[in-house]
C-alpha cells in the first residue's frame, strides 16, 4: 500500500518536473512562434500545418514498415504515436533522452529490448542516409552560389557530410562484419580498465549484436529496404518544402533552391560553431536564407518551420503522453482505493 502511494507521488512529481521543463525550454520562443502564426495568411498557415501533419504520418508509416520484420502487431497509428512521443522527450530532455524514449516505446508495444535497440539504430541509419543523400544533391545544385557567397562555409559543409557518412559506415561495418566487431570489442576490453567504461562497452556490445540481427532481418528483403529508404527521402521533403510555401509569394526564390538550403542547414547545424545562446539550426538557417530573402522573411519562415517541425510534433507527443499518464494515474488511484476498502 505504501509503495503504491509513493509510486503515485513520484508520478505526480514527474509531471510537475516535465511541466517546468516545458516552460523553461519554450520560454521566449513560444510567444514569437504563435505571434507569427497569428500574422500569417491563413492559407499559408494551413499548408504549413498540413506539411507538418504529413511528415508525422509518413514517419509513422515508415516506422511501421521498419517494425514489420519484428512485429506483425505494430500499426501505423503506433508509429505516429512513437514519432510524437520521441519528439516530446527530445524537447523535455534537451535531446539526451531521444534514443532511450524510442527504445522504451517499442518495449511498451511488446518488442524485446534487443529488437527495440535494433529498430532505433536502423531508424537512425535510414534517416542519416536520406539526410546525407539530399544534402549532397543540394550541394551540387547550390555549389556556384555557395562559392560566391559562403565559400568559407564549404569546409564545414563537407565536414558535416563526412561525419555523417562515417557514422553510417561505422554502424553498418560493425554490424555486418562480425569478426571485425569481435576483434574491436576484445581490443577495447583489454585496454579499458575503468569499471564504468567497461559497463558502457558491455552495453555497446549488446546493442551491436541486436543491430546485427535487425539488419540481417532487413537485408533479407532488399525491396522492403529500398521502400523504407524512399519513405525516408519522401518524409524529408514535407519539411524541406515549408520555407518555400512561406516565401514564394514574397520573394523570387525557387523551390529547388529553397529545399536545397534547408537540406544544407540540417547538415551544417551539426558541425558549425554558433554564438552562445543561439541554436545551431536557427543560426545556420538565418545565415543561408537571409542573403536570399532578407532578414524579415527569413525570420518569419524560420518560425513557421520550427512550429511545423518542432513545436507541432511536441504538442502531439505531449497530448499522447498526457493521456497515457492520465490512464496510469487513474489505475494507481483505483488500486489505492481498493486496498483502503479492503
């Protein structure tokens, strides 16, 4: 009885902490975004929201397709809920709990932990590969403009692509080359003496084994792999298209140029140094778009992009997690009341 009350109080405390984190994260930003929403043409706003919804739906369907090798019970609705939940925890944990929240979601839907880890890593590989391919195409399309306007950015851009490629190759190489993986783990096990690091190595080894099993399930169906990859490419274009929807009536920016700048922004924001207090994505976005459309239009398109790609998925995730937590609290309260009546 006492344990149930303590668990209930901890859940309530957790909700309070999450509310505080939400207020802290969006302090100063949420007002600007919603102020921009009220000033935006309703038709443009509707199109931006539709693109945000389509991304979430495509992401959910892609996760469902990815999960097909592990669970026949996983639905597109679950995939959408997963994407929303991950977006929610990405915000409240400042990005540190993103991967863990995805693994835990798969576990809550009946998957083994190993399959959940494999799913999460495969999800990341597909996303990074799609991001890398689109950014390479964007680089070729905008190369002439970049060399005249931002030649100093090219080094960071290439560095971002190389780092992304190395991450993909390393994960796949370790996964597909079992002997190489064993040698690496054996070597590290001999060199690492600290207990905490040895524990991390053990977890890393387990994750790689899980990933290997997951990849082997996937590569047995190359047509399915290609389909999931195409979905990852397609979902990016829903977000890539948002700035053009906002800007095309007020500027002469072309669709291909606009989506290319977004693709380059996503790659650059991971490696380029940014001034203190300014988000890397926001800084790079303004850096690339301002010379093309001016400061005012760049800011307005950025705020709407952040709403569709960051705030809207977060709100969906908050609703989902709130409903789930509400059901959990009701079950715990009923359980306590039943025990009191006995």
